C-alpha cells in the first residue's frame, strides 16, 4: 500500500490531487490549470497525428486546433499571473 502512495506522489498527473499538510491552496488551482492546459495540447497533438504526414487539415480541424491553442494560451497566461503576483 505504501508503494502505491509513493508511485502516486511521484506521478506529475497526480500532483495536487491529494494535498499534503501545509500545502498552499493556490497551488492546487495552478496544478488543475496546468493539467487542463496539457489536455488542450494533447488535443492538438491528436489532430496532428490524424493529419500526418503532411498535416493537411480540414476547416473543422483547423477550428479545433485554434480553439485549443486559444484555451491553452489563456490558461498559461493565468498561471503566469499567479506565479508573478
């Protein structure tokens, strides 16, 4: 059982999902935002995989990539603001 908790603690996707005593709540929100940003980037990667090798995208795929990029940019700007303030 202890080994499972060690593996979970070492996995970046689980960071912030189980707060440790003394952790700051703001970092929990930042962790969630980062996970969502990674999810948006994975959506883009999936479109690129579907259109490989020349990456000729249809109109729907282009809109999906643009939406994901815009969402990722907003989330990253929010994270940056949280770090610098």
